[in-house]
């Protein structure tokens, strides 16, 4: 499913056609085929698909319209649309895509469907022979890791509660021989994860933290933290129906972290990886935390619960403080943290925050190179005033009335990081509202590919 077809002389050729190469393609397919395509109304426009008939009712080839290299909004994954529009069979690109890796990855990602609960049989899929010059195995590993992450996000909360998400994280760790430690329920108090406990204690399944370490013990330390809220009702400051609808995806940060961890471990990068996933369901029952409660965090800061729906930053506060104790060289966290991030940048462009300009520049560069877009936003210190507590040290909701909501959430997290040499926080959406060339509507993994590239450059396999 996430793999390319073996090369075969029978593969049906697909021509990627734009205004600039249409004349050349016409001469390679021959005058009769070109005349047929034009007769059918084919034009070299992005998204157009034209089948070319062969002898005896066969398919001789396919024309697929793409944007020219210079088009400002050109989608490098456009070829992904072929995965959902071609009939079953084996295909190859007849001419070289502008970026073979991205075109081929677009196709693999475009094959993805979440059909775990469908009782009807899945539609048969086309397969692609990897284009020349594409790094076949690496692309297959990326597609498989993204599919793993998407599956986690797409899983409904009744199928993926805290227990199941713990299992998924632990299974991944065990597959690569990583040492796993899990702390659950009341034990969280003894182990000093009071905020993870407070957020998750009202749910039927216990809150927990999964912590695994992998790699050469004396390699540079990299910590990855992900928000694992398997469902976010909002707690007592309950969300309206419209806001709760998609909240099975509130473990999207955990899914992103696990996707990146899988890539790092499979590639065998030379780093000491630590993955910390706080897992809770933000539910409503008698023991639920209340608005106004003051909680002492792992780090010692007294956190005032201004709003029980700002639960992500609470569990991350303890998880980040914990991962920070190791003084990692690099620390990343991923979280579906705020609605405000979506208001600012929309679903496809997650904001990230980092104080280290060098790190921020490398993240932006890798993101642009592999077309996994992210956008830096400021850890704007003057807004620290907005998250000051009234009776506690710091408030999880603040006094900004929702203004700069993604920034104040990031500033809140920053208070729990100090030993890490560099840290970046990603406020991801983890969801495609609409189908895209490289994936259907539903769970999406953002920023993991970009960071995998960054880590691959800094800590190449030995
Ligand atoms: N999980 C939500 C944030 C969210 C909402 C992400 C919609 C993606 C889509 C988070 O726990 C939350 O509810 N945040 C509140 C914080 C507020 C109460 C300070 C928000 O963003 O409104
Ligand atoms: Zn919430
Ligand atoms: Zn949440």
C-alpha cells in the first residue's frame, strides 16, 4: 500500500503535461493519439486527465495536466491525484516530473485511505513504478510513517482512548528496542506529573505518560513531546457541539511525534532519542478539575486553571519540564494546541515558535525544501503579562480575551523549558478539512517530514 510497483515493461505510461511541454508530448504519443486527446477536449491544464486508447480495448497511456514549474501556486504533490483517479494497474511516468521525489511521494500519500471501520471492500488501487532518481526506500518509509500517524488521528475516540494510544506508542518503541517507561493513574502523583493527572483524572481510562528512549547512550540528545488528548470535551468549560466535533484529533501532536520517532529510528539516525507522550482524555465527571483550581506543576510553578479547555498546555507543561531535565541538545513539541493558530494561518500552515534563530532558520529551510510548510511566529515577551495568574503564578487561559491565543499558549509552554539547548513548539492542526492531491480529508501529519530532514542532516546514520 505504501510501496512502489517493481519496474515492468507493461507499466502504463503517464505523461505529465503542461503548457510548455505539450507539443513535445504530442510528438511522443503520435499524431493520432494527440488528435484523439484534443478531440476529447484535453488541454494542458492542471488536474486534467485523459486516457489514450490502445489496441483491442487496452489503455495505451494517460495524459495528466500539471502546472508549469513557474506557476506560483504549483502543487509539487499534484501527481498524488493520480492515486485516486487512475484505474487499478501499474503505471510509470513517461516523462520526468519536475521533482521526482515529491511527485512520487505525492502518489504514495495519495493512496492513503482510512477504512478500518468500513464493511464494504476497498476500491482497487493503481500502483506506480518509482521514477528514476527518486529515493525509493526513503519515500516508502516516509509514506508508511505518515500513514501510521494519520491512522492514529483518524481513529475515533472510542477506538483510541488513553489505553490504546499508550499501546500504540509502546509498540512502536518495542519494535525498535527502545526502553519504555509508563506511568499511569495515581502513580502520576508519586512520579510528579500532577498536571497530567489533574487533566485526565475525570475520564474512565486513566491518564498516563509514555516515555521511551532509543539510540546510542552518548549520542546527542533529542527530545520529542506530543500532546496526546484522545478526546477533548473541553472539560467543565465544555465545548459547544461545533467545537467538539473533531476533537478525536486532539492527540494529533502525539501522532506527529510518533511519526517522527518512527522515521528517526527506522533511518537509524545517530542521536539519543527521547519521546515523551502525555496521554489523557479531557472528560467531565465529579473529579474533573474546575475553573479557578490552582495546581502545582512538576516544575513547581503554581498554575491557575482559567479554562479547563486549555488542557493541552497543562499536560505539556509537565511533559516538557520532564524532558527538559535531561538538558537535550534539541527539543520539539507538537500539539493541536489552539483554535487561534487556525484563525491566524489556516489549516495547512502550522505556526512554530523558537527562540533560537539558527534553529528556526533551519526548520524553515527544510520545510520549504520538502514542501512541508510551517511558519515562524514570535515568542513575544510583552504578552507574558497576558498569562499572569491572579492567585497562582501563571494562568492557562490568560487575560487576553483570546487575543494572540497561539502566542500566549507558546509563552506558557516556554516557562517549562530551560535546560534544553534549543526548543521549538509546533501548533499543528493535524487535519485536512478537504481532500488534497496527497491525501484525503481527515487526519494529517504536519511538520514531521521537515524535522526528519533536519535531523537527518544534523545526525546522519553512522
Ligand atoms: N484542542 C483545543 C485546540 C483546538 C481547537 C485545536 C480546534 C484545533 C482545532 C485546545 O485544547 C483548546 O480547546 N484550546 C482553547 C484554549 C482557550 C480555552 C484558552 C482554544 O484554542 O480555544
Ligand atoms: Zn481544550
Ligand atoms: Zn485540546
